[in-house]
C-alpha cells in the first residue's frame, strides 16, 4: 500500500500494486493446464486492474478522412491475365503493381476545447459546423462512386499529432455515409486492450475520476508449464482474467515505485484523478538514452556530494556510468484549461538500474552506499530514481 514519504497526503492515495507475499492459494482447481506454485499474491488498485486487463477498451479520436481502395480497372484485369502467360521474370517485375489508394484527409486541425460553460460550447460548435462546409473532404466524399470501390478505411488524428486507421463496418455505401456523417467529429475507436505496444499503455479507456483508493483486487502469480503467469480474482475468488505476459506485473511494480519516489509524477496522476488533467499514455521506455556526460549531474548525486568528500575527477568518473541501463516511466496528459488540446504534457521518472553502479562499489563505496539507501527492489531488479523530467510538446 502507499507510503506517504516525500509526497503529499492526497497524492499518496494513488497506488498501483502492493508488495507481493507468499500465498497458500491453490489455483489447480481454478485454471486449466499444468499450474504450479510457488504462488505469490499482490493487491492491485482500480488503475492497476485497468492496465492489466486483457479486454478491449474504447477511446475517442477525431475522424479526419478516409483511405479509398479502388477496384482494378478492366485494362488492369486484362494485363493481369496476360502476365500469367509471360515468362517468370517479366511476371515478377509487374505483379507488384497495384492501384494506389486515394487519401481524402482534412488539412485542418480545428478543435473546440472542452468548456465549463455548456451554452458557450454549443454556440461555438454551431460556428464550427458552418466552417466544416468549407472543407474539401465532404465534397470529395459526395463524388465517390461505390461501384468503383472495394474498401474504405477511416483515418483519425490523435492528441499529439499521431494518425491511426479506423476499421469501418458495413457495405461501401454505408462506409461512405458514415464518413460523411462523422467527418471531423470524435468517434469511438475500439482497441484490443489498454496495453497497446511494447511498454506502451493507453489510458483514455479508464475513467480516472472513478478511482477509489480503498478498492483493491487480488493478483496471484504462478507458473504454467514452467512459464511465469498471473491471474486476477473476483470478489468471489473466481478467475476474473489471466495474464500470459508476466512482464506486465513488473511494469506495475516500476510504476508503483515511481509514484512513491517521484512527487512530480505522483502529483500528475493525482490531477488526473481529480479531473484537473486528462491522461493519455503511459510508457515504459528502455531506450531513454539521456546523456548525462553532457549535462549537470542529477540532483540525487548533488545531494550525496554535499555530505561526502568527492573530488572533481571522481565526479567525472560517475557521469559515463549514468548513461547505461536507464529506464523511463512517463505519463502523458493534457490540461483542459490549457486551451490547446494537442499539447501533451509529460512527466518522466528516470530510473537507473543498480547494475550500472558496480564500478562505484569498488572505486567510490561511500557514494554507492548512499545511493543504496534510496534503492528499491522489484522482480526486474534494483533501481533508484536518477532524475525527474517534465515539460510539454510545444508543436502546434
């Protein structure tokens, strides 16, 4: 459970996962397969359960156009038939030729930010509706011939200027109508789960304002055929869902320790829970590559040097060590009152693997011991908070 050291009482209520303890639970009757212990049990919060849950989530993205895939014309069909009887080399040269899809995308990025005054927001949306008629996308969609189209894929833009595809349902005619009706509006996009890529979590599928720090769930780790696995139980001690990727538990532990060690990222999460910020992404970056050889030493080292007699040459020996085995835990969010919905704010906890400090154990044992007091141990290893970075993307 949360430790209130170094962070405000309110922010300390944000927690993800407890320390693990041995459990006498027997999962053999609850799970199929060759399940075995030792079993370790954790408590996870609402946020932890959302991040681990393998079920689909829905997020909102703005639909800005579509990718139109046309059928091959009659001449291309004839050419394709002729190439079947051509020598193999000629066939290989020409078989790759396909009809390029047409992109119909709005060049405008106008958004009406969320407002506290619903009447003013509705009034501005009326003006926005009038401006949409000047965009070329609706005119191009109206000219499409469904008989010449084999497929249509929606294109959405996302906060931060990223683009993604949206799979559309129905016939070609229905897809065109959907694009016409939903163009330049926020639409629901279904993602397979919150964990969308290596180390990357989508946060918009969870209502952070519903977070209750008193609510918790049982997470049990075990092995199946020698592979580490995990499962989350319901209040009735039934299987809620299973985890085939045990590294997700390690991510939760690193996030928990970041919240405990870094007041900056803890306060940012707290703002999300209070509705003062909208969380977007959570990212565990193993390739952070911050070059401390070119910058001042982080505050954690400056604090250690205040009590220890460390010469300049010895300090310079430390700098290269800091560039290895870094791990970043970053939270991206937007501020509703900012008025710039594409401006992503970021808080990063730079965690440093203690394995990188082995040279200090021998050469600067006092520095090593001082840092060891600030270390925390997870199933991924021993880390300490090397640095805290925050800022925002100013590109508009």
